[in-house]
C-alpha cells in the first residue's frame, strides 16, 4: 500500500470515528428525552432518533470512504514522508496513533533514527568524539529544535566543537519502549562511529527528557560514555494537562450522554498516558489498567552515579516565584514536575534552573536556556 493510500484510509477512519462519537452522544440524549415523554410523543421521538441514526451512518460512511478514495488515486511513487505537508502532519499523526501504526506496521509509522544536519547518520556519519543527542517531545520531530538564531545543536557545534545528533521517533509509543529503542540505537551508532567516542550527552525536551532518562536506565556499554543528561520542561512527575484530560474522560464516562466522548478520549495513545505521572520504566505500566483513576504507579528509577543530571523549568509568568508561575508553569509543565521535586516523589537531580517569561515550546529555543545548556555541557565536552 502506498503512503498516500494509507494516509487516506487513516484520515477516513479518524473522521468516521468522530462522526460515531457525535452520533452516540446524540442518541444518548435522544433516549433520555424519549424516556421522559408520554407514550405518543415518545413514539415520535423514537422514530426521529432512528432516522437520525440512519443519517449518521451515511455521513460516517462518506467520511470514511472519500478520504480513502482520494488516497487511492494519489501517485504510488509519491511519499508522505518526503512531502512538506507530510513532514508537518506525521509527527502529530504518530503522537495521536503511534502505537496503533507501529503494531499494524503502517507505512506512515515514524521509525526511530538519529539525524545529523537533517540526514540519517547511518548514511552520513560525522566524526566528532563528543556527541550531544537531542530528543524532541510529543507531536514533534527534530525540526522542533530549529530557530532563526540556529538550533541548540548548531550553536553547540560552533561553541564547543561537539557533534550534535537529533533523534526522530514515534512519540505515540510507550516512553519505556522508545527509551529501549534509543539505547539500542546509540549503542549501534557508537559501535559504527568513525572515531572513538569520548563522551555522550543527552538533551531532551518535554517527553524527550523522559525518553532520555529511560534510555540511560536501559543499560548498555554506551552508558559508560554518558556524562550529562539535560531535561528541558520535562514532566518528570507528570503533566497537569494529561491529568486533567484523564479526569475529564473518567467523569464523562459516568453519564450516558457524554460516555461516547469519554470513551473516545480514552483512546489517546499510551505515550500520552505515560505523561500522566512521568512513567519511564516498563514496571510503571505493565499489568496495570492505563485508565484507572489518577493512580500513580511510577517506580523510582535510580539515576546513574557517574552521570550529572540537570533540569530547566520555565514559567510563562515573568516572575518565576509568583503564584501564577506556580499554578501554570510553562503552560504545560509546572516547576515541581520539571525539577522532579514533588510532595511525595523527589528525584535527586544535581542542579537546575527556573526561568521566567518562557513558555513550554520556547524553552528549546530560548537564549538564556541555551547559555545554561552550553555551560553545563562545557564541563564534560570542552
């Protein structure tokens, strides 16, 4: 199957599912109204509900078939991965349905790779002995690090003489699975690298910080070369956004009228659900119901003794010590989670900094953040 045919089919499935959710809510509301009416009016309401169900079936079928048909007529040699639109949509698609795509071996699945200057390093290997590996977050790929002033990787290559590598991965998969894949990928890269590697540093944004920590926990010879892990806006203790969505879907599943929407929300991928409490190990989720109500089962994964761990937290409020900063953090992650310092769980990171006036996405491009990252990495890569 061509990539565009797969794209059309998946788009149709998504649109059809949305129609089904609306139909289910409409029908549940109709049933409640029908049950409250006298017999004659109730019969008429039942007929109207049946008619609406037939309309929804036709609309749903159209929404499934039309995108599928459009995908079939696209040139088979054309690839979504190489198109401008595809590069913009694929990270989002994989974040939303990544585990489904991977398990079904869909052609639109993003396969984990290391990139250097936008190229796969297995095809265009560099030669530096100090490697800095950048790991993006949810719904992103390696282009998320790019900015007008130059990406952190480009600036570090210029300032410290390191070799910057960027991970591209499917953010809809389990964080622990991506961690294992990243560990294996770095192991192979070090083995095939044209010079002996002296140090490896990991820099992760948001979910990428969790993937980086998970990779370090997987073990392997490469971890002996690991010197530094830097996490930027990473929800080590969980994301309030994912907790809120979980609370919402749990509440909506309690009422018939909103149950279809609640069940739809529970279909978000396991990678997103891992962000609820910052799950980075298989033991955090294996054998547990991913939709149990606000139960934190995360284990305390020990940090590597020979590695220095740094964190950066940000607040959208210029005053990083104010009430608004504590409540909203960088818009998606609060300071306590980004620093690993919670009321119950505390992760013994070595050092970190909180910067005001920086939002969740800007933290991976901000000049002040870069200066801290450069200073930390210079201690081992200089």
